[in-house]
C-alpha cells in the first residue's frame, strides 16, 4: 500500500493518506472518507509520494514530477538526478 501526502493549493489543507488504485485511464483522483472533507471538486492539489532509502542508494534516486492540465491530462514529465 502506498502512502501519500496531499496538499490542497486552494485551502492550504494537508493530509496523509493511502492510495487505492482506480479505473485505469479514468483521469480521476478521488478522496474517500475523512480525506474527502479536506478538498472540494475542482481544487488543485499536490500529491507527494516518498520512499525510504539507505544512504548508499540516495544518489541512484531519480525523482519524477508530473504536471496536469485542467482535464487531468499529463502536461509535463520532469525528472531529476540526485548526484553527490
């Protein structure tokens, strides 16, 4: 199970929750339960995933960032290298 941090750009709310995979290709992000009370339909959100690594593996990390348009279609795919 993946855990994520969600920040609501409209209200400033921040929550930690888990991911439930939905229908592939639906382009929807749905918050359930208590998490649903922190966002309204149409709010812009930031979803952050994290991973725990040993210090020896930090330089092999390649973080990825996706940005979406108003229809939840991927607009940009960015990646970074963590080098010493």
